[in-house]
C-alpha cells in the first residue's frame, strides 16, 4: 500500500512526531531504520517501522520518506509484509491497519500546524 501527503512545517518535528506516534501505537512497533540524506537545501528523512500483526500472524513494515525543501514537505508512506500467500496478496488487514495508523499520525501533525 502507498499513500502520500503534502505538509508544511519542520521536517525534524514531523520525524520526531511520527517516531513517537507510530511506536506508541503498538506494543511491538519499533524503529528499524532512521536515516537522512542531504542535497543542497533538500533533505530526505527515511524511517522504517516494524510491528507484529496478530491478524496476519507475521511482521510487517511501514516505510516513511519525508522529502523537505525549506518548510515544504512531501511525505510518502508504504507498507509491506502483510500477506501470507505465495503468489498474490491475501489477508492484508495488518498492512491496512499499519497504514491507517501512520496516516493518522501524519494528519494529527498537519492539524497542529
């Protein structure tokens, strides 16, 4: 699953907000990777969160990319790992729930700006 949102504000503040909101939302959620790339005035902040899905009986990830130039940001969220089938995706409830949780965190940040 993939979703994208446009935001304004501080990239550092949104990254901290997402770290807290996403890991607080699940007892098994962790930050698996945190990185940043700079090029001139632009920044790409990367996060990979992981959690266990009781519904799917597996682990899944939520990857977040925050592309920031000044106070403008594009935030992309991608989930993966929420299926048990070999050749096609079935039982994506865990992925959908993780995406919903990530989007809520982004929207809360946007509402506070």
